[in-house]
C-alpha cells in the first residue's frame, strides 16, 4: 500500500550550510499493517512523513501510495492518504462537526454532514460535536483531528506523535483508535519516541537516527538484532 525507496531531503541554512535531514530512507507498509517510525527528536521522522504526505518535495527517491507515484502525481496520492500532524491545528471558534463537514466538502465527499456525524460517533466525540474546539481537551481534539483525516476513507494513514500531551486514558483511547484503523485495512505509519506504547500496537518498526533507518523488523527481530529484551534499550543501542 505504501512503498518508500531511498527517500532523501536536504536543507540549506545559514548556520549549518547544506545538511541531509532524511538520508535514503526505505520501507514499505502493507494494508492492515501498523509501521512504527521511531527515533529521537530531530532524527528526520516528521520530514519523512511530510514528504510521504506530499507536503515537502524529496530531493531523491521513489514514493508509491496505493501504486500511485506520489512525486509525479501528488494530487492523486493525496486522495489516497491522510496526514495527522502533531499539532491539532483546529480553529477555536468552529465546532468539531463544522470542522469535519468542512474537510468533507473539500474532499468532495457526498453528504458531508452525515459523514461527519458518523465519524464523530465512531470516535466517541458525539457528546461534544457542537462545542467550540477551543474549549476541548487535548484528548478530545485528537479525536476530532482523526475524524477530519478520515473523511475520504484514505488507504494510508500517517500519524505524527499522535499521543503527545495526552494522559494515560487518552493515550489508551488513541492507541485503540489506531488499531481500529489497521483493522479497517489501512496502512498506518506511526511516528513516535515513546517505546512502550509503540510496542503495544505496531507490527514492524524502523528506528531512525541522523536521517537514516538503522534497523528494521518486528519488535522481536529488532530486540534480537540489538541483543536486548527491552525495546527502549534497543532504541538506545541504535541511536546513541
């Protein structure tokens, strides 16, 4: 469903000159699979997701979203994917229902009001669907952002630090929602630096440091390659 081959992104800054933020990253994700893209802050995870989402242009590499060449046909690729950034970005004065209806209309969805109500109900947000987003808790906002992303039934779902800032119950709920998206047949890429929660939901992981995937496999395979029994120890083994 998602194929990333040798994806590379360079930036030029006044202080650092040209530096490579993402360095020939490759991985693939099947339908119904959750792939954990793990790494410390600044490792290149968000830049990788933004390139997959066609929000940043790669300098090199190949990117296929549901067999669509996303570099040549970014609009077609966007029709097949959804990107949930770390920041909610919800308008304070609009309600969840208004936000989701708006995005459904942008995506050309038939009967956007019915789609919004169905998604908000499925994600447990019906009770506050008419509350201004500025009055919602972080956990509530996460549900709204996910509903917003799902209006067009994407084949690929990209999640950047989806539990950041949530309490324990909120994290549990979001992880349950992520599992549900995979059960619905979506290919899910989950970017995070929280090892414990990632271990609960992913099918495979890739650990990224300094813009490169340094180890990849199932959790068991990564632990074996790392010579440890704990994922956080394995993480440190590869990023330090």
